């Protein structure tokens, strides 16, 4: 059943139909790959054989016509294939084995085993896989991001996204359809495996979706393939989309291919149960015999699987296949602010500067901006004015924007995604989670955080973002204290790879100064992740805070100083990584009081408590101040007062520590 020499790459532009020899080879490939689908899922005792068999013909045609190199999977000029329905990994891995990306041995002996790269849903740990998928409905957004990368860099490749029909009910797919049409992504081809079955039964019973009509309404070219399990039919339809034959050349295209669940095995065909149900050993032997494979392979591979040992370090780490190299970014020189200013305006100015320095006329841009109908509020207007072709307005489609921007950041671009805090994190948490799993380098810059949003009310007061983002292993979290620190942080994150969240409120803040009145974050200040800023020294206790709370805490410290209580003030702009040494040092001085425009149970308060516990620092009191209930509409000062995190309230809580 091992891979044999198969036909050379099929030039889809050079022939209008597959030859008899090509069809014969494809059928031989199908037999081997179908056998791998049955063997892998049966031996693992779990998996999705039905959908894998329904999509197998499509995958084999795609890999036969796409430009790709098994010995150079990240070849820049390759065509991209995003498999949105990641559960068909048995088909994907089987085809990748056929084309020399992985060995049949590795796939069949390791599929779905702990430590193996051959996970249950397609992941980049397997050579040739472009994107970790599985959470349905995100693949088309990822495809639009990959397509943007090809367009911006002038790559000749196409982007193909393979999806299931059940996932077409996801709203994010509608968002991606609109985006692709707006930006005229003619090099994007979607394929829907339309077998009319999903876990719960018939798609029409679970949730009716008018697939062709909805794509047509979104402005796409639509091609119906009556038999998606026929190599010739798939090839001809794909060629038509590839060359835009009788189609609008400025629009993306979709193939809706009518397929059969469990195709090739009579007792599996058109049965929804085989979406996620595997075959017993006896049934697997019957299935293998039916497709022309040796039934004895079940027992043979069971023995080989039992003997296979897997290295514990072999798992599917985020972005294991890598991605494009991080671009070299010119961060320019710092801007120094002296008067009161809002952090978001400082962000906008820094972003504009980065665009002017790095997005040069006639060259591929390096810095990209994404917004969701909030360009003016998040201060991206300057960036757009300087580099309009590198700015993408995604509309009120945050789920799509987060996934699309993340995919683009994986392709060697420095991508900033900005919107309000509630939309940047809570609304798009799952998208960021998958970005993180894929090893992206997205810069999420959120404005309008916390009660500082004020009159917009509790629906817009993001008070839980630290807790959410702390769950994502690859994300850093930075919270600048004023415009000067904002400027340095933005320039820092632009120059370094990795996923980063930079958060700020809406209000204008005074520039932080030292005891002599000089700017604390002046011209010579350099931001360092994991390093706290000791703004004030004292001998009684330590305030630890960040962001919009810094002015309130500074005023509280001044109030207490007038009463003879000298307090340290520490700015924890780097929430993740956290400065553990600063926390330990503060505990050696006296009680610690954390103050934040956030829920303390999942914010800085909980982080400090954990560090103290982990480091074995006992006998010191910790007071955590923050948002204890949903706010209401009103000025930030009024809202802070209501929750006793204004300067007076903070000072009062501190006094109580010493009573």
C-alpha cells in the first residue's frame, strides 16, 4: 500500500481534461488513500472516516494540479490549501503521504496518539499542512488572509479553501465571503464538500443552508459540480475557476461539489453515523476488500502500530511548520509627549510613523493595519493616509478580521488589528486561540478598555481581557501608563515576532513623571517586557497598577504622603510576562495593594497572589482593588468613585490596611 511513483504535476492551464492515463493513476492513488483512511481510523479507534472518503477525490485532484514541493513545503511561490474541516485529517494525511510529505508508516502507526504530529485534526506538525484547523467556520477567513499575503507580495500562487457543507451555517463564513468580494480576491477558490450530512444527520434537518445561493448573493462566481467524486468533473470545474472561464475575472470563485459520505464503501455510503464513527476490525477488513486492498493490512498495521514508540517531544507545537520570516522593521525614533494625551492617539501616531518608514512606494509593505468600522476611534486614520493599500477595513466583522489578520501575520507581515476592547478580546477569543495555536504574530491593539469607556456603559466596558488572554500561552500583554510609554511599546512590538496584546483606555492621561518632575518615560526610556517601573519609592506599602489607573494611584499616593504614609508606586505595564522580582521586592517592603480597571480575580490581583504563593512569600498582606461589578453609564471619574478605585477611594482602602 506504500506510495508508488505517481504522475507528474498536471498543468491545469495546458489541458482541458484529464487523460486516460492520468485517470488510471488517480484511481490507484484513491485506492491507497482510501485504505489509509479506513486503517488509520480503525486502528486509532476514533476519527472521521465518512467525510474523509467524501472529500478524497477533491484532495487528490488539488494536489495533482497545485504548485507545491514536498521537499520545500514553505516554498514562497506555492499554492496554498487551507482545509477548514480539519476533522478530515485521515484523508489529508493519506494524500500527503501519497505526495511524499510524510511517511505512510508515521501516519498509520501514530495517528491520534499522544506526542504524535498526526493529530486528530490537521495541524502544522505534519509537513504540508498550512494551518491548524478543526473549529469549523474559520478556514475561509484564514484563506482570505493567505490570499492577501500572496497579493501584497506578488506571489503567483492561488489560495484554495476546502470546507464542509455543515460549517456553512457559521456566520464567520458569511463575513469572509463579503471581505473576499470587497477586495476582489479573484485568486481565491473555495470548495464546498456538499455531502448533505453532518454529525446530527441531514444538513437540511440540522440547519438548512442555501450554499450556492448564499455565495452568489455575496458576489462570488459559483460552479456546481454534480459529482464531486468524479475526478474528471472535479478537474474541469477547478480548471474553470482557476482560469475564470466564462466567469467574472474580478471575483472569487466557489465550487459546490455534490459528494457521497463514505464514498467507495457500500455499507458506509450516505450514512451520517460515519461522520465520526469508525469501523470495527472485521468491518474494516470488509471495507478494504471492497475497495481492492488486502484485508490482512488491518492485522499487519495493528502490530506495527503497537510496536511504534513516539518521542514525547514530537507533538504539534504552535506553528511547528514555521511560516515566513519576521520582516526587518525600522521603528524610527521615539516621540516625546509633554502635556496630557490619550494613549490611543500616541498609538495612531506611532503606527503612522511605522507605515511611513516601512511601507515604501513600489515595494511590498511590511506593516499592515486592520480595523472594524472604528478607524477614527482607534486612531488608524494616519496609517491609512500614509499607506492606504496596506490598510484593510473589515467592517463590523470582528471574527473574520481576527482570523484573517492572524493568517496574514503568519506570512511575514507585521499586522496590527485594532478595535474596542470588548470586540478585540471577548468577541474574538476563539479566533485568537487558533491564531496562537498556529504560531501567528498578530499585534492586537485594543482601545476603550475598562470603566474608562465611561458613558458607553457596561456593554462596552471591557473588564476581563487579562484573564482571557492569560489563557493563551503565546500572547504577551502590555498596558502602557501614558502616551510616551505607548509610543515605545508600539515600536517595540513592531520589531519583534509573536502575538501581543496592547491595551489602553479612551481618556487623556497626564504624562508620568518622577519625583523631580521629569518625564519618567522620556527620550531615553526603553521598554523591556517583564520589567516593572518603580515610579515612587516609600517605606510603608506598595501600590501595583497599570494603564488608566496610574494617575488615580499616583494621586492616592500623594494624598497618603501628606498624611505621613509613604507608598511605593509600581507600574506593571508588562502584565505577561510579569516582573516576579518586583513583586517579591514589594512584599519585602510591606503590604501590597493592586489597583486595576479590571476584575482583580482574573487580573493583576490574581497574578500577584499567585506569584507570592509560588515564591513562598508568606506573612504579607495583599489587597486587590478593581472592578467588583458591572459599571453603568457615566464619566470615568464617576464610575471609579462608585467602585472606590478613584484616588480618594484608593487612599481610603490603603489607610484601612494600617488601622
